[in-house]
C-alpha cells in the first residue's frame, strides 16, 4: 500500500510537469543567440526533474485540488482576529504618516482618504489617526508554501542551484548580468555573473530560498522553460520597467533583489509587525485568512504587487503559482521545518562587536537585516576614527571583533557570517551577519574564532552604505530575528538583541530609530559623531 501511494505521487508529479511543459510553457529550439544584457543561451532540448522534453507524453491535467482535499497542510493557530484590529492610532514621537501606514499594511493614500489633515507632514504627538475600515473579504486559506521554503532555512544549502539551472532548456541556462558591489571606498566594482551565481547571491543576501526565486522566474516570465523570450521579459522578468517608476531595476540581479525584498516584506510584516490586511494599488483590501502561515502570506504579498486584484485571486489557490512550484520541486511541505523558530527560543550570550575600552558610535537603531523588507534585525556602529574632511568612505583602523565563538561560514563582498552552532551551515541555528567589512584583513572562511577575535575593519564595502560603519544582524534557522519586536504575537515572541548587557529598544514604525539601555543608562541611535548620546563602550 505504501509503495502504491509513493508511485502515485511520483506519477502525479511527472504528469503535472509534462502537462505544464506542453500546454503552458512551450518548448523552443534553434541556434544559440545573444540577447541583451550580454545573455546567451543554448536552446537544445533538456530535462526538468528527470522528464525528457523532446517528446513528453500527452496527459490530461492532473487535479491537484483532489490531492489536497486529503493532504492539505493543517492551519496554523489563528493570529489576531479582525475584531481586535486597530481602528485608530495615536501619534508617537518621530512618527510619520508613511511609517504608520507601513506598520498597518496599508497605503499613504488610504490613510489620507480617511483623515482631514491640515498638513500631513506636520504630525503632533498624541494626535489621533483614523485607520481605514477593516475589510470584510478574506484571502484564500490555501497554504502555498511553508516558512522554511520561503526562508533560506535548514535544507536550503543542499539544493544545487548551478546543477538545476544546467538542466533547464530555457533562457536561464546561459543568462548573465553585470552586477555591482560597493568597495571599501564607496566606489562600485562591476562583474559579469551567471544566472546561477546571481540566484545564489540574492538567496544568501536576503535569506530567501533559491527554489522559490527560480519558481517565480518561471511563473512570471518562463525563464526555465522558454529559450526565446521577448526583450521586456529578459530585462524585467519580475517587475516591469513601467512599474519600477524612476528606479533602475533592469537585469536579473536587481529583479530578483526586488522579488526577495517583497517576499520578505510580506513574511516579516505579518510575522513581526502585526500585519493583518493586504491592500492593492487600486484600493481593494482583504484580510489574511486565519490559519495562514508567514511563508504563504509572503507569497500573497509579492503576487499582489503591481497586480490587479482580479488577476491575483487566480494566482493564490492550488491551481495558481503552487502548480508551477510543485512541477519543478515537488510538495514544498514534504520536508518542512515546523516551527522554523521555536517559541521558547533565547538569544545566546553575545558581546559588543569591538574591543573593550574602545568607544564606538551607535548610529543606527533596528532596521532591515538586508533590505527594508526583512525583519528589522540589524543595528549599526561607526568606528572611533576621525575621518579626513570630505571623506565619508574609508577603511577604519579599528578592528571589528567576534561577538561569540563560532565558525566563519562566509567572508566575501563586505559580508562575514559567524555560525554559532559550528556546523558550517548558515541556514541552521544562530548566525551573526557582519556587513561593510573591508577585504583588507578580513577573516577567512572556515576560521574558528573566539569572542573578541578579529573579524575585519569597518568600511563601505558590500550592500548599501554612504559612510563607513558596521552593520550587525541576527538570524535563527535562516530567519531574520528582529532586534526589538513589540508587535510580535504572544505565541511567537522574538528575543531582544542584547550586547554585553545592553538591550536594544526600537520605536514602533520607525526604522533606524531607538536606543540601547543598561542599568538605567541609555544610548540613543544617532548618525554622526557630534553628540555624546550615541557613544558606546564597555
């Protein structure tokens, strides 16, 4: 009986893949070409998930809905009920309308529509802001993907990105893009990367699983299955040039970076910022169905961006995006890690990332671990150097140090990842991300360090930086851990970031703002070196 069930699932997956390839994706062949972004592709037939595409069998569409009538993953414990959702907000020091709107998963236009502001740019502490009415309609309750298949979680490291792409007959197999990386002095250095290198880079940077990025590339633009694509799907496969506005998002790296950031916005907005409502650009608003999980909410949010509501509702049930994911990677819930972060989790003891006796500057409160979409998992420190006049980006003379014992699993592009559980896999257990660490003297991968050992020197290398500083963030099982989380639900708390006894405190809705406190003392997050309130030492 068990053998029969296993074979049935195998045939279902195979039939589904063949059906999708034949009726939806298409299969093209011809001579190799060169098509913009210096991207070339071979267009001979190939295999996907072991299915030969030269002459696939003709099969009727399998009924996934029937399969999931019996096997649909169980609902998660319900989050905040609609009746408990906020109807108004009282303005706190430092608030902006944009920040308030973002905190409640709504738009600035919706806030303006239900309030009569004399000047929306001049809010007063204590002022009452009316929030848009709670919607009646809900999203689908179908769970598309587990948290551990949106996040680059345990098991993600085992997926062979380059090997998978090499098997695809589509445009992705030969695609390349020119990608820039900030250097220590703030200048950008560009290099040509393959599609596999780009997918891996985005996956590592944003901590989003590579399989999800690849499935979305196929779903939005047929990059895996079609070798010949229109120019707009080559330069802008995920978000169009028109929808990008004034921001340059041309090329695979920028497209996938935007995608990963939007996935994270939905995932962490729901999980750590209390979002209960999804709002569309045309004004439609729906409640997230009770029992959904953060991974599914992240996909709901991404698929809603620059998409009409009537189109979006066809993408979220079992016959929508899930069908593409299943065709290439099988049942995402099969090996799900649940819960990804246990509710009883505690932060291990970690120290300040600089030597005792030195005075650094606390320049950034809780903000995105990588991109604003991720949980506000990071804080910033600037070194004690006195920089030359007019020079913002330089390599500090002061060393950044290990906050705890562990193995260095990654050291490149301005980033250093310290693995505290010592298994060499940054998608498991506690990890610490250092960013903007200069290549000059940076610790090598596979190095075991003790607390206080040298990691490297602060600079502007890697990520986005306009002045020399160090960015420090936490993750657990690949999930970004907010430095301070006053909106986390009671059944999924997140431990406050504490460094050498100093606890990080953030302000609601205000990225980069906040303070650190220890035994009645307080240090305020403030850019610059001209105030004593942001000076930290131990």
